[in-house]
């Protein structure tokens, strides 16, 4: 009597296949979840940049003497998710990145806009000078 070879998989082989497939699927899902959480809402970034530029234009259009820091504020209406702050510092011509305590004829205006939709605040900076001072 000749024994016939059994065809098919053993239970161990099936369990190993299921475990390996499960690990592979878990890895792929973890990658997609990681990418999804890091994805920034581009519309929110664009809107924050627009709001920051608009506020910067509004502030820098004032006369030199009237350009001052503003307390944190909230944008209204459709932009109620966004908040902002204007920070004005005196700087000198020699060191535009360093704040000085006296008016040297230059003001650095920084506008910060933040939202819960953004991972960090958007910052827009410009420099204005007192032309009448020269």
C-alpha cells in the first residue's frame, strides 16, 4: 500500500500566514494614520497668511507715531477660528534683529496669526522707518 502525500496547509502554516498578514496590514494602516495626522489644512494656512498680511498692511499704513503693539485679538465673522497679535519693537539700523529700548527711527512690526487648525502660528514681519526723523 502506497501512502498518498497530503495536499494543503497545516494549521500552524495558516496561523503563521494570518499573523504575518496582520502585522503587514497594521504597519500600512499606521503609516496612513501618521500621514493623516501630520497633514496640515492648506486652506487654513492660506487663510492665516492672508489675514496676517491684511493686518500688517493695515498697521503699516498708519503714521509712524501711531504704529504700536496691539493686545491679542480675534478675527470676527467667518474667521472667528483665527486670532492674532501685533508686536511692534524699536530696532536700530545696525542690528535690525535686536530690539532696542529707544526709538532709533526704525520699528519692526510682527503680526502673528494662530488657529486651532494650525500646528504653529503664522508670522509676517516688516520694517518701517520714521522718514521725518532724517
